[in-house]
C-alpha cells in the first residue's frame, strides 16, 4: 500500500530556527503503523535529529472510489 507522508520539523539554529518539511510517498505493508511511518520519515532528515515535530501526516495515497471527476 502506498502512503503520502508529510513531516515538518523545527529546531533552534543560531538566533532563530531551522525548519524542514518533507513530502514523500512510501510503499509499506497495509498493517504498517503511523508510528512506524513516522520513524521512517524522521530517518529521511538526519540533519534535523532532535528537532520538534510541528506537523505529521500519513495517509493512504489514493482517492476514494466514490470521487467523481469535475467536468469543465
């Protein structure tokens, strides 16, 4: 199953903050957990180790079958 992952991190840097956002798709088992997907996402940005998680989303990367196309 494919998931869309969005992760935003922030940490102190100098006199301000450093932020990073990743948006990725990952194929994982249907039995995968959000915690497992978060751990995977955090490994994608090792330079932000120890940063605060500002936002995290892990959703199936598929649209509902009931969604209908809009005709223009």
